């Protein structure tokens, strides 16, 4: 949306000024399209009536975020006629100046044409009055360096919109006594919009019993995974459970989920009789992140990490190497193949955590590749006005190998020069439980934007 005011046409060269703004908007749409962001609606808004009409058209689209390209002084009522009807959609405002350098003959025409620093606070002032969060990007429309922060802001806004409408499964209740992973369903929904969907463990069992054909999943494994010799029964049980989990996600329209499998209906019963670690990792790889232990809080963190980073590993920080400044991250068998190195063939193997069970089930093993990464946590926190906060810590997966570690993981080093014990202490003091989500890339800025759009707290650990 580009606000426009005819009032200034005389000082900007006449009616052709409108065509100039339209071309600028087309340039923006083209640049965003090249970055993978599609425009559900685009247009100039030159009156309150045009704003109202735009709102109606946008409401009928599948828009996840609104971008206002502010280039000149315009009465804010024009855009507000649309934005006041689109209050649930995250808002990004771009103060877009056409040129980077001012010419020596700068005059009243330039004041009009380059007036984003006038028009932007006219609009953002109204956002402040209404208490509406927004993300502000500043820069030239012809500056390639602006593209990255603009795209990051738009994607974070889209993630916030997605989270606010997400359905997260709660299969059973957390492990007995695991209060640190639990949350009141209504409090979570009131603060974030996340709907927890209660699912009885017996439904997982019943769907498992209804699976008879796993040939498609067998082919998927044969083409993508190195298969260590595994007892046929354990392998088949895990594949049937993975098929059942895919059906469960589809039947309930789930975006993420949390399961406590350590119950009679799943792990401790005759059927399925295995842990669903492979199934949870497969669903995470497919874009529907799952956690274990009934940890619905980290399921929300996983949802954000997966959408921002493209991959998400459910994990714990297992131990500290005080000499190297690294911490070990691992889990009980979950994975995300989207983070597997391209030159690595991941391994399907019996889950060593549960070898004492009659059937241990299978899981995927590989080591995380070296590169930037972010840990993301989510938790209730009494000091936050919303009652909740996200926590993010940037750093790197160092590439250090732990070939005998039982599950997917690696070594992580927090960014900064502080000793590892100081960084980890700040991580714990921020309020995380013992689980969190890891994702590739430095994502803290985007997690902060997501939190701001959702209206909840954020802490960066550095």
C-alpha cells in the first residue's frame, strides 16, 4: 500500500507524479517477488474512501502482513481507513526514499518527492496512539542493502500472523511432575492466539492400529536414509506410527504438536509399543514441528524457529565444555532433515535411549553442520505484562563431532566474548525450561519482531 496525496502534484511536476509513485510501487512488488514474497494486493491509497475499499479487498485475500510504502507527506486518515479494519494483520512501514544522495539543487520538488521522513511519522504517530505494534524499515528504494531487513521484517510479520492462528496438538498431558513444560490453555490463547487441541493418546494408538500399508514410507527411507540393520518389527512399528502421525496432523489441521508418549496407550502398551521419535522428526521435517514430554511451550518455540529458519531441532543443552566454550545439544531421538548437511546421508538406527524396551523403535541420526544458529525458547513469565516471553540466543554450531552421541545434535557456542558459564546462566535466568528449539541462522531480530507483533515479551541472551 502506497499512500498518495494529489495536493503535492503541482510542486512535483504535475499529474505525472502519480505515475512515478505507481512505478515505484511496481518496483517494490517486483523486488519482493524476486525474494519469494507474493503480493496478495497492491495499490495507491489516495483518500479515506480508497483506504476503505483497499481494506475490503485485502480482507478477501490471504494476506499475512501489510506493507505500507511511505514516500511522501499524506494525511494519515487515508491509510488508517484501511489499517483500522486490518488490526489483526501485522504491519510493516517502510520509509522509502527514492535516492540515497541529495542533489546540490535540492528544492521544493525534492521535498515532495523525497518526503518519506515527513509522511512516515504522520502515520506511525497514529500507530502509537492506538497502541498498535509495527516494524519500521528505513532506506532508499534503490539500495540493495535495504532488501534484507525489509524481507526479514515481512517474513517475521507473516510468522507472527501464522502463530496467532495456529493449532497445536496436546496429546495427553506432560510427564508427571513436568510443570516446567505445561501451561494453562486459555492463558496461552488469550496472550498469543495459539489454540491447544487436546488429543487423547488412545487416538494415536487407534490410528496406528488402522495403518496396514507402509510401503510408501519404506520407499522414502530407502531413497533418503542409510539403514543400519534394525529388527523388522521395530522398524515396521515406527513406520506405522509415523504414518499414523501424518494422518493425525491432517485430520486435526495441526500446525505443531506436543506429545507425552510414555503412557500405556503408546510406548508402554502392546501397540504401538515404541516411542514416536522418528514420527515426530518426520512431521517436523514436513513443516509441522513436534516436541516430546508434552512440552507445548517448546512446540510454540519450534513453530517460530521452523518458520523463520527453515529447520528446527527440539533439544536440550546437555553439558558444558568450560575449556572450549561450547555446550552440547542433543535430544531423545527427534530430528529435522532440513538441517542435514547436503553431503551427508542420514542414518536410520535403533534408538539407543530405549534399548531396554521390548521394541526400541527407530530414529534418524546425523550431526549438525557448522554455521550460525539460534536457540529459541518460549515460556510463561510473571514479570511480562502479557504473562509470556520469547527468549533467543544467537551463536554457532561449531562443527565439533560427537560420533557416539545418541541422537541428532552437535556443539553450540553462544555469540560474544563472555565465558560460556555466564552465557548459559543468562539463558537459564531468562526463564527457559530445559528444552528449546535450535534453528540455522541468526534469527534473534526476527524472533523479537514476532514477539512484538504478538504483544508478548522478548529477551535476547548475549
